[in-house]
């Protein structure tokens, strides 16, 4: 039989209610009493029944993190920090991969609506602002990424235009005059690509330098390698390359080195993630 609250109360010399208050984190317990109860909890190896606690509170104790792809280093690192932060508050995290699919993004939102999780951190690629604004449930939702959502949900993003301008200005500051932007997606009307392209263009225009761009379909190593090869074969190959994410930069680096060129001596290379 597991350790009961009454066992802890007997060892600590307090009431079962006091032990319950300590276990559940209630503030109205003196420091001395809390220390005494925590010592008894540790000595007996008491483990709270989180399922029962969450049932009483009407919660699942679970947060969902929905990301477009899990094999990208950025999203892997993001997941690690979310899990760590949640664990500090005794929350569990389930991770969903949406593949940027509208159907999958809707599925994870349905999971929130059906109260299978207590909250959702979503990095959306396809779902529209109107659909998100039409949500009727009150479950917590936080959006990540660069798509523009002017709605009721909190949205965490960086200033991509400013960041891209800073990276480009840094390369120009190194004395480079043929700075290429690798990661352009002409079909994209929202998201990272057009914002970073705008920042790149601002910096190039301010310095009076011509634009050099290379398009990609997806932000993967192979795309970066192929786009870099096209840049090297162009009439005016770059002496610096600003890649719109680090996977593209890794692919570009492979092509540069396999071409017998050096980084940064021949070509300066920067990635933004």
C-alpha cells in the first residue's frame, strides 16, 4: 500500500488537512510547519496522485505543443525549453507534429476544445486568423511564429524585419558587397520569408548595394545546398550569404566547401533562426 496523507501527518505531528495544504501548495501554512511536513514527505517517499488532483481541479495537467516539424533544430530546442519550463510547475507536455497541414492544425485545436489538454502552444503555418478568432472555447492558446494574427490569443514572435536587417548590415560591415539572401519564397505572402526579405532589402538599399536572391521551397539542408550552387554559378557570385534559417546555412556551407572555397575568407555565411 502506498504512503497515505495520514501517515505523513502522524510522522510530522500535524493534521491531515495541513499535509494536504502543503502537498497542494496552499500558502496559508507557516514556514516551520511546511518544513516539518516536507521532511516527513521526503522521509516516507510520498508521491502525490496527480491524476486524482487534476480530476478534482477539473484539469488534465497537460499542455500541448504543436509544431510544423520536429526534426528542425530550432523546434527541437524550443521543445526542450517548453518541457523544462512546464516541469517546474508540474505540467506535462505532449508534442504534436502538424507538418504545416491545415487539417492537422485544426485537429490540435479540436483537442483543446474537447478539453483533452489544458492549453495549447501552436506554431501555425496555414490556419487563418479568422478561424482562430472564431474559437468559442476558453482554453488557453499561445501562438508562435511570424504569421500575423490580430486576435484574442497571445502571440510570441521576433521582429524578423529588424533581425534580418541586422544580419545583413553585419555582413556589409565586414566589407562584403555582394551579399545574397538565400531563402526567398516568392509564393509566400505571410510568415518568415517575406519579412526577412524585407529586412535584407532595407539594409542593401541603405548601402546602395544590388540585391542577390536565391529561392527555396522548404527550409531544409538540401534546399540550401542547391540554392547555394545556383548562386555560385551565377554571373556575379556572392562574397557573403544571409540564409533565412540555420538548416539552409548548413546546406549552403556544404556546397561552399565542396567547391573548394573557404568560409569566411572567400564567402561569409550567416544563418538566422
